[in-house]
């Protein structure tokens, strides 16, 4: 599954895990992407959408 939202463009972010002794290792944060049926331009399509866009109402789901 794609790791980005097709509505807002949110994708994978990278950073560092920092331990108590200040050792650093790479870490990635992935957005919570759901594949949903949504109404796009008047027709129903399957789109990859983050849960924040679903919750905020940026996407009209097809029921």
C-alpha cells in the first residue's frame, strides 16, 4: 500500500531514536493510511487517505 495520503500528501517522515545515553538510530514514522471508497469528482473511486482527512471530513465516503 502507498505510504502517502492522496488528499493532503502526508507521507513517511524520518528522524532519530535518541536513547538515554544519546546514541542515535534512524527511525521512520508512517501515517495511518486507509484504502477507502470515496466520491471523487462525482464518481466512486478507491483512494488512499490518512485517518486525519477521514476524520476532518475532507473525504466523502461512499456507503
